[in-house]
């Protein structure tokens, strides 16, 4: 493939690679595919190579079992098998949370798990109950909805058709523990059920939730579980960003992602002579306008990146505003094009940048890469992004 012509702007290309399993030399595999891009004149200085976190974690063999997580829950909360554990604000997800919940229940097989969900939606937009149901109970957003009030009703997710309230109850009871599922948007409501310890399970607002419960009960977040480097499998993100795997295993987010990104950058430079940036990406920060589901179930879109992204924002001129402005002044097309080029070297003013909210460049590129690779996995665990650092 020839070098992309100058009239091509920012672009992203999914790179097909072979099967990656625990123990695979992922660094060598990535360098090989990037070398192929270089040989096909598709690699330039300033390109960004995006590698999905999934294959990094898999190559690291970063898996934990339900039993190992259960042991961590007991150790962190200092509880025994008959304890009552509260779980606050988990998301509604088979892939992301079912195995975590099963492990929590396995920690207290003779006890109770009280799960407090937010309503009407979870943190990432999954519908927990219909708003019509809450209205039928006379509930406003600050009110709790008890297990008794939920009894006898089905609440199927509009997309997956899964009743997560029922599913979570079955998961807990399947491990022998008593299940109590309730709804409230007040994190302190869990305290009315007198838990022996609480696990804060929300993702993006976990620190705020933690502060609400600190000094009132023994409390940890999902980030505290399986996060110690003393473990064989661990991640600095703990259980955040984890995914269901086969059998009784759960795949953690990759560990030391920024170090791996820098290894890739160094090896690519040595083989191709090109200076590229590298990110290890997870979920993109995309909200589906139809379902209202916010796809970011990972703690952030980027688990690690090369230093070139440090404090780097994507910002620019409001192109359409400037075109209209210069055209109204009577400028010709060629004059407008010249002025736009010159603007790149000038200081920005408020009117010229209005509507171009600065965003972290790594998050923008990670979201693009995630859309290219897709949740269903297009067999392209690496994505080459061009045109952002030109």
C-alpha cells in the first residue's frame, strides 16, 4: 500500500494479528505488524499505535479465580463466612460484574449480600427499572425502593432482555448466601441494613461514594481487590476494568500498561526508525444516543500511554466559524484557505475556539480506536491512528 496522500486527514486502521494467548510474546507480535506497516509505507512519525487492553492482560496471564477474589474480600473486610456484606452501586452487566458478585457471595456462603443499585439507571446508563414503575409507587429520585416493593415485578433490560435484579439475586443464592436487592441513590442507605462491611462498586464516582461511607463502616472499593503486586495476577486497577473469562476465571485489567507502551515505542523506533506514540486502550467514552448507555465501563479509556500524551489536549479553531466570518468579509476561497493556514501559528481567541471544548487527546484517540475495533472484536487488537500529531 502506498503512502497516504496529503489530502487524507486523521484516519484509523485496524491491524489484524494472530491469536494471542497467555504467555504470547505480544511485544514481538506488535513490532512485527508495525514493521509490516512501515514496509508498506503506512507508518509515519507522529502516528499513534493503539493496543487493546484485553490482549495485553491476556498475554500477561492476568487472571484470577472466584475463590481468590472471595479470599481477598474476606481479608480486606476482616469478615467470616457468616457475615453480611453490602455492595453499593454496581453496574448491570453480565460480563463486568456477575463473576465479581459471585465471588463476593462466595466469601459469605453462610451470610448475606445486600446489593444496592441506583435507579432508574446505573452509572453507565443501563436501565434498572422503568421510570413508570417508580411513578406507580409514588417514588421520587431520592426515595429508596425496597426488596418487598420490587417483589413480583420483572425488569428486563431493553437491549439485553436480562432482568439484572433477578439475575443478581440468583447469583448470590447460588453460592448459598441470602440475597437482598434494593434500590437507592443515597450511598448511606446501605447502612440501614447494618452490613459488617461494604464494597463500593461504582466506577467513575467511587471516590465520592467512598467518602460518604468512610468512618461509618468497614469499606473498600473494587480497586482494592486483587491490586497488590505481591500477587501472581494483579492490576493497579484492582477489579476495575475486569472482564468475565472462561470457567471460574476473571481477567483483570493489564498491569504496568504505560511501561509496556514505552517498550513498544522503543522497539518500533529501533526497527523502523519512526517515532510513534502508543496507548493501551479500553472502552471508549461513547454514549449511545438511542439507548442512553454510556459505554465506558472501564475506569478510563486509556490504561497506559507513552509520555507524549502527558497533559496534552485536543483543541483547535472553530473551522466553520472562521470560514463564515472570512466569507462575510468578502474573502475569496483561496484567501480563506491561506488565512486558515496562518491561524495555526497565531494565538487563539475566545470566539475562534468557541464550540471546540478541549479534550484529553489520548481519550479522543482511544475512543476512536475502540469504535474501530468494536466490542464484538473485529480481530484487530491494534489500531494505527494517523493525522493527530501532524
